[in-house]
């Protein structure tokens, strides 16, 4: 489950709300975070293969270049890293803060570079044909290749499940 906790019942439920969890006060108490034990579970469980523990270290050090290298902006805030962390570290919350900090840093960098520019950048537009136009592939040939590729799966299904279930 991903999302953010709301402090009271005054928050509206919108059309993009996909779930509501109601918990007792005892269940809603967060465990006290401890120091990172460097087990690597957060890295192994991240669906985007980011490094949440390294992102937190760079965020705490204020290293914007390192945060950009670690691609913190790709984090979708699913919460897998925080859920699996045995030290109960708030990794996803820190990633969210780091994303905002990197965005502000990049905006500042672009403003600095735009004020330092003296002449406009001349961009060259290259026009070329799409790569599939000259390939000679027709819809008929592509569909034939798809059917040929599906033959092994059909044969395996017939062997495993019997011919009557394949049709």
C-alpha cells in the first residue's frame, strides 16, 4: 500500500483515492527508527532498483549531485523500502523530501545558467524518416512472425493440458 497518512477525518476522499485504511491508535503507532544496519533489503526490494539507504545518506549530507546520480527523482514512493527495513527507517519519506530538494536545486541551477548565457543556443533540427518505413515489413509478414513465435507455446499447452483444452 502506498500513500500518506492523514491526521484527521477532515480530508476529502477524491476520485484518485484508491484505498482507505482505518486503524486503531495502537495499530497506527510507528516503531522508533534505529540506525541503518546496512542489510541491503531496501535495495533488493525496490522495484526500480534504486538505493534508498544511499539516497538517505546523500540527503542527510546535503549532496545534491549525489542525489541526482542516485536518480532519486525516479522513486515512485511505493513504500517497499520502508516496509522491509528492519531498522524501521522512514526511507520513503526521506526520498520524497530529497526529490523536492533536488527539484529546487535543479531549478536554481537552470536559473543560474540562463542568467550566465550571453548568446542564444543555436539548435539544429534533423529530419529523417521513421526506421520502420524502409524495413519492408508489412502487417501480413509481422502477423506471420507472431504466429510462428506462438507455435511452441501452443504445442507445450497441448502436451501439458491436452488438445481439447487448447481450442
